[in-house]
């Protein structure tokens, strides 16, 4: 877990977290959905993330598999357009694991039971 506030607010803590990780070749970032736009459970349908000074490949095939494994999880760009939680993590991945591919998921309102089911199904879809 890493903070997702703006870099000037939480960058030091997020950097300390990322420096301690063994970052795999594919990373799934799950962030909160702050806006009412798009689906409540949304996978970013992008092929690449672009941030100032870097481009980070996504994993569209994994994104699609996850939507097939998790009921209610949809490919949805609208849910990600005004979000920031995933994008705040990307500079750390670009610097520390530039070859890593990233799948971003924004989660809106949900119950604890739904979170537990989501966890199990996301693990199955990622396997």
C-alpha cells in the first residue's frame, strides 16, 4: 500500500514504500474512485500510460482477463479520466521498474464482502 495524494504531499512516503519493494514485471495498481464518472469498478483500457518524461506500457491482455474473471469489473476509460490515485504511483514505477507493465483499476463504493470476493477473483484472473 502506498499513498496516492499529490506527490508534494505524499511523495516521500510513497518513494520509501516503492524502494522497499521487489517490483514484478506486471503491476496491478488498485486505487479509489473519487468521481461519479464511469463504472464503479473500472479497469483502464489503455495500451500505455504517459506521464511527464516517461511512457509506461500497460497490459491490455491482463486487463481483459481481469474483466472476465471479476463480475462487475469493466474496461472503462471514463472512470479514469479525472482520477489521480494510479497516476501518482507511475513516476515511481517509471524510475524503479521502467520495464514493468501496469494495469490500473479504480474502485468505487463497495462492501467488505464484495472486496473479499474481488480479491479472490482478481487473483484468479491474474494467474
